[in-house]
C-alpha cells in the first residue's frame, strides 16, 4: 500500500479528532488506585480459553495473534480467565477509552487500522444488542469482544512503547528486543489499565519520556489537519524558478506563495474581514517568511526563492506527517537509558545537542557526518562516551590507504608526499619501517598513520564511545565544511564545529580539567603530550540517531532530507503490514568497518 493510500485511511479514521489540541502528558504513575469489585464472569471462561488457545480471532483485521498469544494467556491467567472489559453486558469505561485510543492512533503517529479502528463501532453496537437481546452464541461473541480488546491493546501498547519494527531488521544498532523483554505488557494492561481512572494518561506513561518526543507528538495534529485540508482541495503546486528570485524580483505565483507560507506560520496571517493584500513583487516580508521556512527545513537561510526552496514548499503535507510518524517510531526504539542522552547527534539535521544531567539543553553544535550515496553512511547506534584523546594519531584504515593514498606513493616522490601530509609508515609491531613499497601498503603489509598536529585529519581532540564501527566525534582542520548547509562529507565519523567547547563541557568538573588545561592539551606541541588519553570519571550516554522531523519546545517543526534513505526503508517495512519484522539482520551495510574519520 503506498503512502498516500495509507494516509487517506488514517485521515478517515481520525476525521473527528483533528480539531483537538493537546498539551504535555503527565509522567509515569499509576492511575488505578482502588479497583472496583467485579461480578463473577466465570461462565465465559471456557469461551475465552478457547480463543486464547487457538491463537486466531477471526473478527480481527489481523486474526493471527501468535506474536501476542503468550501475553494474552498471561493476561487472562492472572484474571482466572474472567472478563476484563465488560460488566453486566456493557463495555467498561476503560474499554471505551482504549477503543478511542485505537481510533485516534494517528495522533500518536500510528496507523489506526493496525488496531481495527474502522471495526470498533460495529463491535460496540453488537455488544449492546447482545445485552438487550441475548442469543445462543452470546458467550462466544462476548468472549471474542473481550479478547479482541485485549489483543488489540497489547499490540497498541507494545507499538507505543518500543515501536512496530525491530530496527535491527533495518540494520540499526538499537536493542529493541531487549527493551521489549524488559516491559511486561500483560501485567501493565492488567494492573494499570483495566481499572484505570484515566486510561489516556496511564497509556501515555509508557511513551518515551523525552521533551523532544512530546513536542513532536504534540505538533502532529496540526499536520494531520493540514494534510486533510490539502487532500480535500485541488493541489496547488508552486511553479519552478528559472533563476533565484531576490527581493524586488518577479514571481508568477506570489499569492499562492504567500498562502503557502501562512499555513505553517512562516508568514503572518492577518486576522481581518478583508482579504490580505497580495504583494506585487517578491518583497521583504515574503523574503523574511521564506527565510523562516528555510531555517526549519535544513535549507540555506538567505531569504532567496531558490528551486530547492520551491521543491521543499511543494512537498505534500501527508509526507510531512509520515516524517513525523517515523521520528516518533525512532524515539520509541531508544533503550530507556538513552531516552535522555547527554549527547544527541541527529544525522540528517547535521547538529549535535549536549544536555545537562537535568535534561536541559547545554548547547547545539554543527557537525559533519558520513557522506551519503556510498559506503560512508554514519550508522545509528547508542554507546557510552568513555575517553577523550588530545592530539591523537590517525591510523589510516587499510581501505583508505588502498583507495586514496597508494596512488600518490608510486615513484621518487613517495617520501615527500608522506612528509608533506605528516604520514609515517610502521611495521606490524608499530615500529618505524623502511624498505616498503606502494604495493606493500596496498596489501596492508605495513601500517600508515598521521602524526598529531593541526593538520591531522582528526584535528586536535577526539571523543570515544567505543563501538565496532570505529565511529567517534573529533575536531577537524577542514572547517570550511561547516559553512555548508548539507554537511555529509566525512568517511563516517562525526566532525565537530567547536571541539574545544565540547571538550570543556565533557571534562567540566572531572579530574581538575580547566579550560586553560584543555586548551594547552590541544595546542601544546610538546612531543611528550601527543596522543594523550583521558578516561572520563563519569561516562556520558551518546545517541547517534536519525530524525527527519523534530520539534522545538514551542512546537515549531523542523524537517530534513532523508539523506541515507533510512526513512524510505522504514516506510517500505511498515507498508507490509502486520506482523511486522522482528528478526534482526546482523550485518550493517551502511558503513564498511574501518573506513571512518
């Protein structure tokens, strides 16, 4: 099913809720104090047991619940196989609240039809008919209704807590199976939801407790509404530009441009009974609105109407909704201990954020990450930062030696080239080597490394969070890359715009490291101070993630290009429908190990 068709189904399922606005949800706490006594429903026990034991429930859109069967059994065993969601023939308030959540799943970035959204009104009506006029097969129908809510709730809770797809199937190094194993969804449903006085708040407690996640989720209803409105009207496409339009220039669709910029608040919409005047030329107000839009979409922020800006403005809102959905999915994959990392690198945004222990933002910084369209895509993973190395050596990976260095080392000028770039050749024991040839280097018979210094490709400091990809953060002598808007220029590692600032923050309060001491460690060329490794007294959780949609705390949305195609892979996996992929793929094709810097 394509994105647009899937989105149309979601819009249909949530048409009645798009006008709602949402504020921050409360944190994790129990909402089921004081369980209400329930009547004995043991007469339904055989019927429920039959459903549970078969692993199939035909009334569900996805009738095979083998993936949930163990949790369904655990849920009902804890209740002695009595009904959970009806009392005296009527659905409980909690059942109705869960059904409402299923129907409104789009507001969580989920697909309502994964939870039978279109089927619940008929089921609720059927239960009411059975209550009024019982039939011979009423016990089976009631048991099926009860089990349907249980199975759907287990699916919904699991999807909301750890996401639908195991990211390891997409070659992300994120341990969702471990996160799933640590969450007892059957007990949560039984202990927290069945008698909850506030089901939405109870359910919200298992979502990622992260401010960026909340802000992104809170912005979603606006974009669902924008997409619904765009889908209901004739599509307006802004015409291409043959040359960049600057202030005072002409553009044939100024009215459409102004209207488009007003939709997300980039241009001010004047509240007036008279139509807002359309400028006769591309004026300063439109340029300022374009600049605001560019800043939110990873474009060059110059206020000029470029083709790249036009292309971005023409992206349908349903695709923006999908980007938000994917970002929420990515957040749900995060292990609990990395939901509020101290260091967060967002690859498609080309920024790193550093957070204080109380989760407040310390600073943001531009980064350069792995070059797309090759073997240098920076992988997605989480690790602990453990070391800082001042004035590091750079040990050239064998692949870089073969592909990029050997060609310069044939002939009489080989040693001059090495000296010019501060390279040295070592034997396999790390001692200085002589008598080598370019052919020897091409076949990795010797090692090549670059001496520490200002021209070293790793710059003057690197930050290590050990991983099998040999990816880390480091400074760089190639500072010109930070003037670019799109900064996928490395061989996989993450280059920092202001590494000294990062070093001051990382080492602040650790081992007597002052700003002066850090500066000296970076810039003092004393040979005795080369390649100095500092072990952090307190490690820092680092998340290298991939969010093509993020929100500021005020709800302002930002969108970025899917530079590595990771979102496309996720869309394709989700389009297959339930049951979603769970088995991990062990090989990461996005990066050839050892090719980083």
